[in-house]
C-alpha cells in the first residue's frame, strides 16, 4: 500500500524539536559503527534552562534512571541541577561525579533495606515512601530521616502510568505522616507522579489540589510540611505535539498559588524524559528487508531489547520520529513497514506501520529521533547484540 501524497508529505517533516546539530544530513556523514546513540548535550542544557524559566522557584532534580550517562550527569551538575535516584547504585554513580548525597532525593517508594542504610550512611537524608512497611524500614535503617509521602494521583492522561504500582490514597497519607512522626522520622513532604509523558496540564492541577487538601488536614494535626515534589511526567516531543512546558509550568504555578494553604519552603520537580529525550538520535543499520505474508519487514541492529523497550510498554499510542540515510528519503514513495530488531525473538519488534521510503534496503541507516530517554538505561546485550554506543556532542 502506498501512502496518499498528503500523508507522504506529512511524514517528510522532521519534528521541529529534532536538534539542528543532529540533522539527517550530518548523521549520514558519520562513519561510526552502529548502533549508536548520538546525544547533543547542549539540548539537555537548553531543556534544563526551560524548566527553570517555566517554573521559577522550583528546584530541578534530574531523574537519573532516565539516562545515567556520565556526560549527561556532568552536564546537568555543571548547570546546577539536583538529582533524584531510584537506588543506592545510582547514588554511588552520582558520588563518582562529585554530587553530594545530601543534595539528592531518593524517590523510589519501595526500597531495599540495604540501599536505605547505605544511602543514609553516605549522607542522603530525604526518602520517599507510600506505606507503613516502608516507614518502618526507613525508621530502622535511616533513623531520624526526612520522609515524603507519595500520593496516588490520576495518571490516565500519560503514556506510561505509574499509579497502580505506587502511591498512598489521600486518607492514608495523613495517617502515614503521623506515624512517621511517632517513629522519630521527620514528616517532610509530599510527592506524586502524574505518569510519564503526561499530556494534560490539568493532571498537575488536580494533583496539587489533592496535595493542598492533605496539607490542610496535616495542619490540623500540627504538622507543617517543608517540601512539595512534583516529580516527573513533563512530556517531550516525539511525533505528536505535546503541551509546551510553559503551558504546564503556568498551570503548575497557578495551582501552587491558588490551591495550597501555605507554600512549603522547598518546591522541587524531578524531570527525566523532558530533559533527555529530545537530545538524542539512535542510529541503527538495516540488516535485512523482507516481505512476509504481504507485510514489509525491516530488520535493524537495535530492537526493543537494545534500547527501545518503551515501544512495547504503552497502551496509549505514541510514535518515535523516524528518518533514514537514503538520499531519496524525501523524493521516494513511502510505504508502511514493520520494524524489528536483530534477535531471534519476535518480541523485539518496535514499530508497526512505520512510513519509510520504498527504496530503503540493507546497509541503509535508520535515525530514530527523541531517543535520549529510557533507551541506553534499558539496553541489554540480549542474543549477543551490543547495546547502542553512547556518543556526545555539545
Ligand atoms: C520517582 C520518579 N521521579 C521522576 C521520574 C521521571 O519521570 P519522567 O521521565 O516522566 O519525567 C520517575 C520516572 O519513572 C520516577 O519514578
């Protein structure tokens, strides 16, 4: 099936956020072995600056899990970013790059006891939790620590929901913070996650409203909190357009102003995807091209197991921008392809109905845009195929 002319042309524009420094023309001149992830650190610094502008007074703690490359950590540390970790391993990584544990947030609500103890020992003092069991764990292994409760919030407008796995109900959160106090911990704050790649600014407003109601109830108990942590969820541009960070920031700032009984001293956010996704292009080679039962198949040297696991995780539709090294990428007709990985497993298939030039063939390269987030950190060497090599400019 050939695409209609209008569809064809709609596919032939790079998303406006594709870094100018990583244009297909430039990538085609490179001779690095594939697969590799080419990352423009200037884009990460630019997104960090946009967070500061869109949400003034909110401290940014980059979610290390998103892309833990030393170059990314160093670039963000240099511009003054804080960090958020999911494990002691991530804290050790940060320490190796000179980040002080005291400035780091540990926001995984369910942690191994040994990681809590090691982080506490290293000087990290702020821990998330969402249950009684976790509070007891923290009280035992990090006595006196400051704790912030993770609220379950509506994440239905995100591509990657998280609230089934984590989050206390609002009525439980109040009792949990009281329990924290009685265990000798410091009731410190509230956090929530509206789901990764959240596309509705109203999700943050509703979550802040729930936070405000909790703050009011806690004030009745004589507990005043010191931190609100907006966590992550800020969307990056893939193919579909998303609300701008300025729009989300405006909604967040207004909600904080209107819906809280008081403004805690520390307001923080933990963006991951927003800072990293648009900074990188994943460059892969075509290993094979076949027609199977009338379906065009393209076999690449990366697949879901080599960095593109997210293509299999979402119930909600979303698409990575794709381009190729074909000199006739624009002029050739396009047709739909099923794009799969190099392994003997069919579960490494990434894209269905991807519109690509009919001329694409073995040894051409495919450029997968907005690939800086949750790619390298997910990549394995399943079937003996190496993960993408990280490369940096900027
Ligand atoms: C606790 C926490 N903070 C921040 C993030 C970053 O979220 P995102 O990449 O959507 O900004 C995550 C992602 O899973 C998370 O679990």
